[in-house]
C-alpha cells in the first residue's frame, strides 16, 4: 500500500511493505482494487508532479486504422460506443481505465478534468463529445497529453490501456501526410518507453505482411514488451484444415516462437442491422465459436490457449498481476527518492523563508555575496566538469553580438581592417596562430588564460596605418622660441597618430576581460550548488550550497548579488582603462623615458647551483652596468635622430627617416604595453 500526505509544497510516502506476498495480494482484494492502486499512484505522482520517467507499467494499443482497435476496446468495455474525433481521427492518447463492478446494474462513465485532475461522471453521450472536443482542439497537430476516461461496468474487463492514434499508410495531400508523420512519431515515442507493454493489433492475415508488427520489431527486437492480437479470425474458418491450422497459428514460421500472440474474433453484425443480442453475449458467442472451430480443426491444445477473447483477457489479467509485482519495488524506490527530494525541498524552503525574512534579508544577501565572491577564486583555479563552457569561437561570437547590440562605438571589434568579418579573424586564430585550446570548451581560469593570449594577439596588430606626409612633418617642426629638434617632431607625430588607436585597442582588451568575468556568474553559482553531497564538499565552505540555493530560489537576492558583481566588474574596467590612459598620456609625452631598457645583467650565470649571495663590492660593480644597459634603446633612437638631415633641401629624406623612426618608436611602445597587459589584468580584475 502506498499513501500520501499532501501539504503545501511537499508530500510524504508511507511504505507498508517492500515486496508482495500472498497476504499482500489478499489485502489488495480484487483486480479492480489493484488497478485502482496503480491508477491512484500514477495520478498523484506522475500527473500531479509532472514526473515523466516514472516506473509505472501500462499497456499501449497500436495498429493501423480499420484493423479493429476500436472494436477491441468495445469488447474490453463490454458495450458499444464511438469516440467522435472528427474527420482527422484521433490525434492524442486516450487512457481507458476499465473497472469491473459486478454489483453494478449499469455502466458509469467518468472523464478526468484536465485542470483539476478530478474524475467527473457524465452520460456516455457527453463523454463522447468531450473526447471528440479534446481531439478537435488540436487541429492538424498532435499532442502527447492524454485524455482520461474510466468505465465502471459489470460487463467490462479489469485492465487499463492507452489507445494511441492509428498508423496511416495513405494521405490525400501533403498536409495530411505531415499529420500522419507526426502521429507516427507520437506513437513511436510511446513504444520506446521501456515501461510500456505494446498491444499490437493486426488482421489475421499472412504474418509476413503485418506492418505494425514490423514497427514493433524495430523498437522491441526481441518482442519482450510486445503482444500480438490477430483480429477477424472468422474470415479464415473455411481456409483452415487439420493439416495447416497449427502452422497458420504459428505464422508459417514468420512469427518468433517467443512472441505472445492471440487469434480472435471480435463482435460484429451486418451493416445496417441492429445488434442481434446484448454486446457481452455477442462477445461470448464469438469467443465460443472461435474455440469450437479451432478444436474441430484439430488444433494442438498448447495453441488453443492463444485462441479467443476469453484466453486473451485471462492472459492479460495474469500479465497485470505480474507487471504489478515486477514494478512495485522500482515504484517504491522511486517514491522513496521523491520523498527524500521533497524533504530536502521542504527544508530548503524553510531556510529560505527564514533567511528572506524582511528583518534579515539584508544580512542574508550580504552573506550570499561574500560566499559568491569567495567561490570565484576556486573557479579561477580550475574546477573539472563545471558548466557552462564555451570555445573561443563561441566566446568571440557572443562578445561581438553583445557589443553590436549595445552599439559600442568607442573601440573596434576586429584587430585590423584586413579582417573583413569575425569569421576571418576566427580562421586566423584557428589555422595560422593555431591556438591549442581554440576549440576546447572551458571556463574559469583556463578560459582566462586563453583570453589573455587572444587579447595580446589583438593588441599586437596595432600599427600606425597612416603614412606620415611631408606637410605633417614640416607643420610639426614649426618655429619655437627655443630650438625645436627632430626628437620633438617625432613625439608630436606619435601623439597625433598613435595615441588614440592604441587607446582604443586597450579599450577592447578591457571590455573583453570585463565581459569574461561577467560570464563567470553562472559557472560560479553552479560550482557552489553542485558541491552538496560530493566528496569535494569538505574542501570548501559548507555555506556554499546553502547560499547557492538561496541565490537560485530568491530572485531578489540573485538580482542584488549579480548586480553588485557586474558593478564591481564595471568599476575595475574604469580603473584598468584609467591607468592605461594615464600611462599612454605620459608615454607619448616623453617616449624616451618610457623606452629605457629593463635593468638586467646578461653576465648572470645560468646554473642556479653556482649562485651565491653578492658582496658589497659586487653590488657596487653591478649598479653602473645596469644603468648603462638601460640606455640601450634610447641610444639607438638617438643615433637614428642624428641621421635625420636638417637641410631644407633634404626634406623628402627627412620625412622618410622621421616615418621610420616613428614606426620603430611605436613598435617599442606597443611591445612594452603588450608585455604589461596581463599584469594589469591580474591586478585590476582577477585579484579584486
């Protein structure tokens, strides 16, 4: 027995036994009660909670149109009826629950309301209209959402089946063919469900021509979940003899020996006439005639168990009991898992309710923000199997799409005008630069490392694209109250032609880094949330999972934490760009100081084992060497400045040399800026 205690957002499952035995089956009572248990569990769990993958077995009825599926359903119900599904036929599943109530005087029909999930009794005529309306509302589409019908009658069989739309082999036009294809996909989806037992209805003809059975073979190759029902047996009474009856029942070798199969005749009467007797009596007469005819043909007794409607329903009753026994443990196990999940959810909701109290919400939000900020460090250190991830191509596409949508005019999205589109730049990075991690989907620190390589490549594409003109050189030299040298001319040209382009490229670098950190919000939240119950949970703060759930469950907390994080990224971007703006301003004001070489001593031994602490005399000897080494670049530039002619007659040669000196000087500046980008990115983004 399975019971439920429902309140607000949780439910509890009480398990009275783990495996069924004789006393258990006796307590269930009749098959009607057994089916009610199955139906009740399914209604309460699968339908109310929306759980699709639930181990509840059921029978599904498949077959082509006009093979007798509807008449088989009528035989199971014990009365005739006709679901009005319009000119397009059925387009959604119909779950039919047959309940045999021997004490009932007449049948009662119920339809489960799709909004309230409550059974409502209707007259049979009203039931037909409701079912028809459920199909007609779909138009030329299909839906996996079923409509539920229950019949309680003294003449019906105790079982539950899902009647699926029939396969359609012919369509008059493309729209009807499209509908037929969608019906095929819908039916196959039910057939692929491992919990469904397939009742395959075919006409009692040559087994080799059974198209629906062939569809079943494709999905269930060993026919472990398939039961074949061969209808209209009476059409073959006169063709069967004592010599061929056994082989005919066996499908002349075309039916696998292990495939459960039944041959039967369902009630029928001449078209245009009334039913000669009550439908249950007609059903019993057809069953008796099937048995009599096959016995008269001398059919082997082992095959007689597969003949007639009576043997079919007896087999189905045993199958239901077997399926219930086989499924009770998986069902209870699933219910136990659902109970634990509901208890955890209940506990989380209580925590959320407490922590989001108006008097505590500010402190709770701050605590969540502190945990979120601390977790970023772990994500940047590298966490395996963390989602979401992206390749460099995907990253660049999203970055470009974001800034094109935002309309960012203050920097270029491509490193050079030679790259016509983003795809050209992507091909360059993949095929010419051959970044090792280009197509690898990563996040966190690995993505940051790859990002720094890409932005350095982007920055190194910076060139002074405008050729220095004679007029610019002459204009820059001008006349000053003091002496104006070629050194001053080079500084003016550099400041005019190189300062702004380099600053725009540094803006691209800063925006790329800012965008990267903004995209790490979801991986950080995923890292915090997935720690609970894992071996790594003890390595990190126990508050991470709790705060992650609060952030996910509370839209207010999530908004505040993410908004504050984005503001911090924007603030660090401004400081990053501000630093470089000041540095570039001072650099282009006096590039000669900026371009002094780093202090290094090339005579230092490579072998660290020979290194010793320097003496005072060694230090005094080292300092003049380092000062002399720093003037290397400046000395080279000074020599080139001296070579520029001052004679007005040689202005063309002077312009060429100034252009060369500007390009050389700018290449030195660009190299030093590129060398320092990663350091400033670490200082202004990663560390804060």
